[in-house]
């Protein structure tokens, strides 16, 4: 009896030690010191804190990383302060076109949507694509029809548009529009292009998940799709390896398959999470003058949050349950 009890305690201990529940969030890599007022920073931190607790509570109660990622992202989508859902960046024509994706590491399944209008929480629609269809990526009208079929919430176009994003678009339009759209100038104007949200999590069963949601780049051409809904570029999760969510100048993240590159370096070159993520963000992308960052967690609960822009809103909570929120320092 006694030995059975000891064995049980040991097994429970090992299981706990092997799966340190962890949640990491980002609110985009566009934060710039001179443009971020103390009030705005405090407001953004408060929303991140709320999103962090929402997701972490799920993990603490034994819930899945998939559910934690979705719940946290929904808080950020509903906040007008971040470039996702309400408060999303506007296209060159002043409309909101939303992209989102979700990937779960235990099954390798993924779902994503691009160019959707009116869907309040695109991350929920990405989950529906994953669970209810044989597809990975759905766009526009077809994706919106699925949202209706699944009874997801819709909002009027004006609900998504904030004065701040209107002003951001005006600033973008004042710049040169050489190819009919605002083209981010490498190393400058970060605040015009970023603000995407993302989450990665490790649950008590060792399952990893990643999700990303965005309005894309301010001043983008209608129909433009960035990295956020592209599995392997903006989002990736694989059990035993890592979960990654990116933010930044999406065209570079697509061309460099950034999220998958983190996993590939770990799998094939035995890189640590820290080495893989830092090499990509601070070496590979920096050399290309590509601005952005990412959040990542590995199968052991190690966390990495590198960015090569001035700031990136990010937050994390590990097994100790202590919230860490930062903007300009990693
Ligand atoms: N990566 C997003 C995109 O290119 C933008 C962002 O991260 O803010 O659509």
C-alpha cells in the first residue's frame, strides 16, 4: 500500500516536471517608444494581463493548449487596442479584412482564414475550419458562410474601425504608394505596420498549440494576405518540438517560412529554442532589413520572445503562475 502510494506520488511528480504549463502572448512588434504614451502602454498591458489570466486559468484547470490559445486571442481580438478583430488595421480603401490561424501539435491539424469581413473572432473561425472541414485555409465569402453556418458572431463593419486606425491609414497614405499600397520602409514606421496578436501554449498533457490573428498591414492592397494565416510562416506547432506565433512584415515571414524554420532548426540541426529563434530574427531577418518578432515555447516549457523592432508587446506565465509583461525588453 505504502509503496503504491510512493510510486503514485513519484509518477505524478514526474508528469508535472515533464509538463510545465506555459502560456505566451504577443500584441505585435510595432511598439515605438516615442509614439507610445504611458496611458496607452498601461491600457495595452492591462488587456494583455486579462488575456494571459484567461488562457492560463484554462491550463491550470487541466484544459488544452488549443483552448487556452483561443481564449487569450479572443480577449485581444475584442480589444480595440490591438490590430486584430476590433481595432484591426485598414486596407488602402479603408476597410477591415481579417486573417487568423490555429495549429495544434498533438494531431498536426491546422485551420486558417484570410480576407474575412464582419466575423467578430476570426480565431474561432480558424478553429472551425480545422474541426469542421477537410481544409486548412479558407478565404472571403466561403469562410464567412462557414462562420454563419457555425453560428459565430458577426459585427457591422463600423464596429471594427477605430479612430486610431483611421489616423494610421492617413499616415500610411501620406507616404509614397509606389505599387498602389503602402510599402513599409525597412527599419522605419514600424507603428504603421504592426500590432497583430498571437499566443502559444503548452498544456499539462504536453500538447503544444499556436494561434495568430491580425488585420494585416495598414494601407495594404485589398486582397493582400500576410503571414499570419499561413501555416509555417506566421504560425506553427508540433508536439515534442515547439509552438510559434510571429508578428512583423509578413511578406518576409512568408518568404522565409519563419515559424516552420524555428521547428526545422530544432529538429534537424539540434538547435535550442533560443538559438533557433534568435538566429532567425536577429540574424537572418535583420540582414534582409525585415522588421518583426515572434513568441515561442518548446516541449519543455522553455520560452523565447525575440524581436528586432524597437518593441513588441508580449506576456508570459509559466508553472509558477507569475505574470510577466514587457514591451521594449525581452
Ligand atoms: N504579420 C502581419 C502581416 O504581415 C502584420 C503584423 O504582424 O502586424 O499581415
